[in-house]
C-alpha cells in the first residue's frame, strides 16, 4: 500500500499547521531552535505533503522514500510533520521537551514512528542516508533518500566525505537539501566560514545542483518530485530560505536560534501564522 | 590473526549475501581473497572513517550486517561519535574491526598504537568489546560477532597466543575461557598478550607455582562469574593487557570485584603505565620495555606471592 495522506490538502495549509505546532511546542517546553524549524517548514510540507512516497500506517514499509533530518536541532518540525501526516496522534506533540518525554529537542527515533534516524550532532545524516541509498541500489529498489542539512552544517568535513562517496558510486537516489538561510549559530555564514561559490563546490564534487526559493511550494515540488533528474548523479537542492520564516520578528535574527517565544511574542507569532 | 578473521569472514559472506565488508583503504595483502570471491559484498570506501561508520549504519538499517575495518585508532577514535550516535544508539548491525591492538604497529609510532581503545569503547552503552588472544578465538569471535545483533568492536592484533582450546570447545561471547588450571594465583588476560602470561605461568610452574590463566576475550559484557571464582579460589589476581592502565581490562575486572564485594588476596594490573610511547620497537620489544612481557609478569607475580 502506498499513500501520501490527504493529497488534496494544500501543502501551504500543512506548512501553516506545522509552523503553529512548532511555536506551541517550543513555547511549552521552553525549547530552542524555533527559527531553524520555521526555515524548513515549507520544505517539510512539500516533502511529506506532495513529494515523498510512504505509508503512515506502516512506517517501515520497504519501498518508502527515506527522510533524514541531519540538522537534528529542528526536531520539533519533524515531529509536527509526522503527527500531521498521521504517523501518531497530534496530542503526543504536547510532551515535546517535557520531563519524561521521548520527544527530545534534537530529533530522536526511539518510540516515535516515522523518524528514520536520531541526529543532533551535525555532519552525521548524509553518510547514513548515503548508506540507505546504497542499500536501495543493492536491493534494486527505486526509493529515494532525502536528507536536509543546514548550511552551517556544511562546515563539517564528514559531509564532504559522504559527498565524495555518493558521486563516486553514482547514487542518484540521494537528494540532499541544504537549508540555505545564510545564518549559522551566532553569526552569518559569510562572516563565519564562507560557503560560496557553494553550487560550484557541489558541482565540482560531481553532484547535480538545483536551486530554488525554499518557501515557494510550486518550485520546491517541481524540483523535488523530479529528482533524480540526471541518471548516475546525486542531486542537491540549495533551498534559499529565510531563517524564522513566517514570524516577522524572528526572520533573519540569530537570537531565535536559541530563544523560545514567550508571552506577547508567543501570541504575536501565533497571530502571524493564522490562516 | 587477521588471516583467521578474513578466512572466517569469507565463509560467513558465502552463507549470508547481506554481509558486507567495508574498509577504510587498509588491508592490502588481506582483503584480496574476499574481494576475489565476493566483489559485490566488498567496498573500499576510501580514507574516510567518519563516512564509513555512517554508511555502515545506513546499510545496517536496511538489513545488512556490516563489517567496517581499519587500523586501531582510525575506525574507533576518528569516528567515535558515529559509533556512538549512529551505530550504537540505533542498535545497528555494525561490526567495527580494528587491526593493530596494543603495540602491534609499535614501530609506526604513537598514531598507530591502540592503547586506549578498550577503555573508550567500553564506555559506550550497548557496544560489545571483544579482543581475541589467538587465531582460534579470532575466527570464533568473528562468527559470533556476525551472528550477534548490534554494534560490536572486534580488536585484532599481530601477536598470537598459542592455540589451546579443548576438543569440542564452544566459543561464547561474554564467557571467559580457563586456558590453564591453578589456584596459587590467576592471570586474567585479553588479547595476544595472553601468550606472555602463559610463558610466565610456565616459568612459575618450574618453581611449583600453579597459575590459573584465563582469556577474557570479551571485555564487555564481561564474564563476572569467572572473575569472582578466580578471586575466591586463587591466591590473587593479575590482569594482563596490552593497553593503557586507565579503563581497560584491569579496570573492568576491578569493577566486577568491588561490585560483588569480593576481595582477592592481591590485585595488580599489568598494563601500560607510561602514557604515550614515543619509543620505537616491535611488539615484543615494547612489551619488554614497558614491563608487559613474560619476565615482568613473572616478577610481579613472584613479588606478591612472596609477601603472602
């Protein structure tokens, strides 16, 4: 069986819902990384609402597309997406970041249907995803492996080992997506460790490069649904995003890498995210 | 020891097409027969141990049993976080195999001395740690490791303790082996250095001292019963390992004894106490240099026995 739950639901509606969940979850648990979640909300909505093949009632279905959040600090939006797409009841989100919960700030798989890989230390997800992609090739399965990385995460050398490997072994079933919001933990990419010319670096490593507005659902769906576009080459999508997207005062402000919205800020954030 | 490993791995690969063997660009002179027979089950992933361990985890999650091979510190310390977060936390069927335990590559220098690996890997939850003493144990351990679910560290080395298994003996992960009986003292060993303990026991026997020599090939989970019996039934305990003094076999044995409230008449750890070694030498030379060889073990044993 193969389902994408509620194909008729507009991905913009899904994106709005998961953004609102994330604001509430991070407010309730006084968690962090709210802006990192908002940055990829549209990507998550397009992947789970339109692009990926999976069965929420059978999360380990062999033919499913795999998804790994390598930037594990945005765990809240993965949980929110999985709950909205039917992997587990929405009420479970209430325990996020609370004492005794399984829903840690950095994404964890234990006891949570649909999470493929626990992450949180940067530079791990792509190698594991590449391993899954290699296994799919060996088993002659046609599923794809989507891995979301942060731009700051690309500082980690381990990614470039995986990038070399995937191209060398022609793993065209790997789709890396970089949340390219140009901000890292305490400063900009440009002032911390510049990545440009970023697309050229991936190309030089043998990858097919796509670029898109990371918040334009139509464009994201077109690029991601078509992957792999070039046989024999892994694909990377450089998704140009805005950190904190959707909440005006969080956008492009590194403070919201860490702070949970409280009081009036919380109310204001939810208001801005009303349908 | 690596020949025993690869020969067993070839048998296992034949029986299980989902068994994969990855190497981080090491194993020249060892991997060839495997590659010749099972090219689709082998992959040289390049000099990239972090990726090797992540890759191994991804493959294991999809149903493969993955052996990941390199030299001592490279497939352990270099990618320790991948072992912890990716393989071990996910209970992945990843088998980390290092060649070069202790001073196997003594002449190559400090980068190639694997003298803290047991301590570090022993600390990771869920991970099993195995250090065979000879070719039989290495082959049997390879099979046991392949057939035991989860993430396991298998430490191979150059020195090989003499074969001494009983007819029909069955190797069991987590169960130590009494190699030689005796009640005057016990030597609890891990790895090929067991051969030095055997030589020391021979020399002690000439003086009428009967030594119980035990191979604790599995350092985690450790065989608590065999340790407790040795403490209760013999005149004292020596632990013997080619590894730093902190956190290895000796520490593990000491923890068992304290936890069980068992106090041997003496307890001494034969291990590397000098820290990093900048001295060049063969495995045998460095053992003698750092007081880990048969003569040093015998001297320590004699000293304790004379105090009683």
